[in-house]
C-alpha cells in the first residue's frame, strides 16, 4: 500500500481535478463516488491503517501515506495537477500518539500551532495546503443530500423527558466544543454521563450507556465557529448499532451542520432498533 496505484484511464477533457484527503469510515468513499459522478478526476491520498481499501476502485489515482506525511501528500496533489482539495473522514486520535510519522513539513506546521486540538491542526493543514497553491474546498458540496434536517427523521420521536435532555445536552455539548474537546455528550435526566474526548463518538456512547443502564440521550453538535470545510459531525448506520448495544434511545444532531452517511440505511436501522434521530437547530 506504499506505492501509488497507476491508472491507465484517460482523464476527462478539462474537468476539475479534485484531491481527497481520505480519513477513516465511509465518508471518503461517498465523496469520491459523487465527485466522479459530477465529472471530476479524483486523486485520493489515503492513510495506512485508517482509510478503507475500498476507496481504491472509486478514484482515478491514489497514494497511500502514513499519518503525518504532509509533504508527500502535497507533492502528490501537485504532480497530479489537482486544483481543489477536500478533507473527508477523520483520523483515530489515539493513532497520533502511536503511529504518526511526521515529516519535516508536518513538524514545522506543529511547531507553529499554539494549541493541538483538532480544529487548530486542521486549520493549520488547510493553510499549508493553500500556501502550496491548492484550494481547500468544502466536501459537503458533494454530499448535500446527506445533511441532517430539522425535526425527527425517524418514526420514533423523542419523549418530553428526552427533549429536556436534548435541550440540556445541547448547551453542554456547545460548551465542550468551545473548549476544543469534542462534539458529543451523553445525558440522562439532565445528568452528563460521558463527554467525548480522544476516544471518539462510539466509545463515548458505550461509556455513557453503561452508566445510564438504558435510555441514554446522545447529543452531537458542531463546535462554535467551526470551519465547515472539515470535521463536520457525522453519524452512520454503525452509530445506530453502537447505540442499540449501549441501550441509548435518542441521538440529536445539529441540523444543517451534520452529515448522515448512508442516510436511508441509517434511518431504516434506527427504526428497526426503536431509536429516535432528530435534527436540532438553535439561533
């Protein structure tokens, strides 16, 4: 997986050459599929141990790198004539302490950052890409139909008590996000059971579910002032599976700022599990 996969296909006559910085999960796959449907020539940079290998047949060119090889990433995009780059999918945060292989460009970038939270790192990476002549775009332009809408999106709706927890959890989640800690909290009866940190949303749900003993309410929101180009709150069918395992009953996501991956399957699986998914917004 270390060498780029050669392509013998002929690129389409001048069409956008889109670069995808691919993290984990299905998000990069969906972006690649839609971008190609829109006529883009897609060049992906995948991360070993994070990006799904199923991405390879969905793109025109691909390079596999280790987390932290920013110079190699930028060189690949430049050599392939990429005009715009989008970020799709995250990197497991704990990998940053175990398997990261920062090159000189990454080390220089990290040295400039005042803080090392997700938003600071991603903004710094975006700035580095733009200094190299690459436009950093918004991946949502390829997945707008998957954006969460306002109100219940499942057959089940939150109860009055669950709505109280959603309202309370919303304020807590926004406060946590403002500190750059995470995007997700688990609440029951206005008691915060778990706050997302480096472990990610799934483990946060499991931890909160164990303490709740059923009926946990999950709230997942964007951080205040979050750059829409990256790290949008995202849930998918696997999120529902984790909620069912943890005995959680509701997940509230921020409407217009959260992505529902594999939306139809996600909502269908939630209906079968008796779980409510609701989009919330606040002015």
